[in-house]
């Protein structure tokens, strides 16, 4: 069984995060780190193939509780890709212009074009997560958004965008440990915010919100993967492995040359003789 099957939420499943072990891992840390380097090289090649083929795109959505490792994932995995064809979008508090449109407007503008890789650090799912937990809009509004999100992602898939969504599953205990690390390490203190511990008090509400999003929005065209995130080394390896499996399954091919290769070769040899 591949990593895609191991961590993918099957469409129609009722998700209970308590049934997923955030400390799950497989093999040793040393082996996983070595395999990750191999997968990163493969991802670099697959990105080049995606760019050359220029007929589809890849959109990766990263979601998770605070400290689950969204930034770390981007640095460790996607740093292997060519930055010319890969861009990261972090969704912050909506601007006045964005609030004047529907909630998906700013998201659609950030989706990757053909041949590109787009990474969402948080995503359109914030509108059924933090919006729901903090009652920023009435339930009558956010409860309709699951179907709107599914339709949005299906439309992207039909136009050639391969959508992969990763929930970085961290335990409450590990989160507390990482908060302490931020306090203890000067290089990490800048990450501390007053909201960290306030949001932690809403842990159960967030779990409930995530469970519904994972249950209702893992589809054939845009699957969710629940990635154990208590061990950073395993989180990185598992996501890279899924990405490699998913991209290889697309069956991409380099396009045929648009020039007469025999003529080019002849011109090359003639130039060498002159």
C-alpha cells in the first residue's frame, strides 16, 4: 500500500481525528531522512516535467493547528523545487477589497497556472474553520461553503489543476511542547503571539470543525490526507512520498520537439567545422 492510500481520506468517510495517531511513523528517522532527499530530487524532476508539459497544474493546500509545521513543510519539501515555477500564498485577514467579493475570490486569483505549482499556507478552508469557530459569520452562511468549496475544487480539476490537501495532525501535548520551544529559543520567540494560547482553549472546537471539513470535502478530484505531524521528520517524508506518488500517477510526458532535430544537428556539426 502506498503512502497515498495510507493517509488519504476516502470520499464519503466520516472522519474522527481521535482514530488517527499524530505520533504515527514508519521506519527509522535516519532512513526517512535519506529517503526524503531522494524524493526531493524526484520532485524537482517531476516539477520540471510539469512545467515542460504545460497542460496541468498542481495546487497543494496545507492546513493544521498552530505549530503543526506548515512553514517547515514548505521549507523542507518545496525548497527543492525551482522557484520560477512554484509560488506560496499565505492567507491572512481579508483586505477591504477581498471582503467586497465572495470568499473564494481571493483564493481563485492565487491558484497556479498551467505548468506551475501553487502552495497554500492555510487556504479557503479557513472560511469553514476559524470563521466557524469564532462565529465570524452566521452558521447559515458558513454551512453552505462546503458545497461551494467542492464545486470550486472540481472546477479547478476539470481545467487541469491537480488538487492535494494535507492536514498536519499534531497532538495537543506536542503543540504545548513546541510553544515552550518558542519561549526557550531566542530565534523562535518572534513567532509567539498572544493568540497562541487563546486559540488553544478552542482546541475541541477546531477538531470538530476540521472533522467536518475533512469528511465533507475529501473528494476524488481533491482528496484530503491526514499526515501524522508529531515527528517533523516523518511529516516531511510522508508528504514528499505522497506528492511523488500522486505526480507520477499523472503519467506526464515531455512534449515533442517543435523543431527539426536533424536540421539542428547538421547546423551544429557545420558550425563546428567552420
